[in-house]
């Protein structure tokens, strides 16, 4: 099967760190990345993945796959804030339940 519309980006990056050759298929939005190791003059397979339409558009424009370390840290920080808020709400609900009189807590079981 021939794929004449593949998007090929050489000397780009994966997570804006390692230099890679990135190949993308617009139909399936599948991406394959190979490490472009100048020391050994070889290409090593890194990852194959399906990505979202927005990510594929970014890949076509910029050639890069993934977030840079600062963007990834920011995203992880935001997720941790959400998780800690959920944990606080769970603890508060448990504390409220434990503070109810025994007859009220029996009725709520």
C-alpha cells in the first residue's frame, strides 16, 4: 500500500528534547518517531502512536511531537492541583459524615 501524503519531518524533536525523524499519516493520525543519533549514524525506533487532530495539526506545522519539559511540568502541576482538591473534598465529606450524630449516620448508611 502506498502512502504519498505522509508528513516527514527530519531533525525535529520528540518532547522537544531528542532529535528525531518523525513520520505522520494524515489519514490515521498515526505518528512514528525514530531517534536521529549522530554519534552512531543510525536511526532507532522510539515510538508509534495515534494522536488527536489538534496534535497532528501542530505536528504538521512544527514537526515536533509532545510537550517541552516546562509545558509538561505545568500540565502535571495542574493535574496534581485537581487531584489534591478532589482528595480534600473527599476528606471533608468523610469528616462531615463522622461528625454526624450516631442516629443520623445510621440512617445515611
